[in-house]
C-alpha cells in the first residue's frame, strides 16, 4: 500500500526515524504530552520531539488534507496527532522544565 507523503521527503524520513525509537503509539505520545506524563516520555524523548514541531506551512497543508489519515506516512500522521495539542511547542518546553 503506497502512503501519501505531504511533507518534504527528507524531513518526513527524519521524523519517521525519530518516531521509531518510541515504544508507544502516536496517540500515546500525544496523550503523554497533553498530560505531561513523565512515565510515557523521557527527557530524551522530549528533546527529540522538540526538534520536529510542525511549521505553519505544514500545519496548513495537513489541516487541508481531507483523505483518510491511514493513507498518510507516519510523519504526517504524527503531525496530525500533535496539531490537536494546544500550544504544542510551548507545552514541550514547559514539560522539559518540569520533568
């Protein structure tokens, strides 16, 4: 099954590599961020996630996507998950400080 890539290919590949180090689902990562759960996300995890915050252009592109998320690559699905986190980048910074 061919997955649709909306992000720049190299960035999508780097995000996929970063995500392969996580031992939980994309939803679990999102929930860990929302709940500031240090049992789900380590400081190293937070540092990795902080490197890959959706740009404004990527957010617009992904929000405009009207197909099935299952047809997207892992990087796009990850960004769709974290775009539902209010103030995602700021939350990561706070989470790192209180961790």
